[in-house]
C-alpha cells in the first residue's frame, strides 16, 4: 500500500513537470520605441513579452543600446523595427548578436514623405531636408498617422504568425480588434478637425507631426531650419511669420530644449506646449494632441 501511494505521488509530480515543460512561454519581443510597444502588445496580447530600446525620455535619433539590453536582445525571437535613425547603425548589429532573431520592418509598405524644413529665401517658404549627398531626408514619424499604423499592424501580425504560428487564431483576433480601435480613433480625430475653417497651420520646433498633419488636412510650420536650431536673425523672422499667421502656440517635444521656442512664444505673446510623438499610450496621446492642435488653430 505504501509503495502504491509513493508510485501515485511520483506519477502526479511527473504530470506537473510535464505540464510546466509544455506550457507556452510569451514570445520575447523587442521594439525600437514606446508607441510600437503599444501596437505590439495590442496584437501579441498575453503571448508577447515586449521590451523597448528607446524608453521614456530617450532620443531615437542618436540612441545607443545599453549592455543589459543587448544581453536581453540575444534571447529575443523577433525585433520589430520602425525606421527611426538609430536603427541605421544598430539594426545590423542586433542581427549579429542574435542570428536566430527575426527582424520585421514594420514600416514596409508605407510611402514616406520628405522631412519639412525652411529655406533662407526672402519668402521663407517651406522646403525639404536633404542629406549631405543631396538625398531627401524622409520623415520617420509614421506612427503618428492612424491609417499608417494599420499598415504597421499588418506587418506586426505577420511577424507573430512567423515566430509563433501556434497562436494564429489569437493573434488574428487581437489584430482585428486593434484595427477597429484605430478606425474609431481616426474617425474621432477627423471629427475634431471637421470644422477647422481656413486656419490649419500650427508651429512645431521639430517637424515630427508631418504625417498627422497630412492625414487631417493640417500644415506644420517647423522652427528648425534645415534640421538645425535657428540663429538670432532667423528667430526674429520666425516671430514675424508667426505674428502674420496669428500663431500663438509653439509645440515642443519633451526630448528637446525649449529655449528657442520660449523666445518665439515671448515674441508673439504666446505659449509653449509639449507635444510628445513618443508617448507610450499612443491612442490617448493622439487624442489629446488632436485637441491641443485644434485649440491652437482658433
């Protein structure tokens, strides 16, 4: 009898151990920026363990991964890129650290627009930024346009289906729900700008909101000139332009200095307002920014 009880206990322990061995572990995932984490978690749900390279306060233009991030990256199953600047240097290195990791470019299928700037011409018309070799610099901030995020979501879904086909039904269900959420947000924002009238221009320090502006019939006026902070004479011209266009709000990213923006705001009797393109709660951030931009147009 004693032998029988011991045998039964042994069988129970074996069953528990086997159950733990076959239990599905979340897919280890890396993304470049916080808005991607929002998208990836919406689609991956409980089956994804998402880590972010550029966290809160970081700058994706010149970010350098920390050693602990590289160590964790060596165990990731998939990396969802988005086309931000630091990836140009680091994406190939990420692949060398983890040769088994799938790299998905979530920006695939999206036609990027040139990064806007301002020329030094008398009319101070808007221009397009170029690199040192004359190539147009494209705007990486695609995640600020809900219709473009739908394309990104499709690429993210395909990445999950590749590395974890066993949860195909769950990923596809999550994807459909997320698309519905995006459509609802898009409709909400379109309603906000439906009666904006002729005033459609807003001034930003760094031209991050081009896709948002394009989607909703707006125009961003950048403070930066050819990608650089303006000189004193250029600041004076910006103040003159802002007064002519009845602009009273200057939008600034939290990741950048507000000094020049504050000079302009003082010159026009306006104010500086933060506009973070990298906020983690993507949907709520766009909702709030739509309201702030709309208020600035009045």
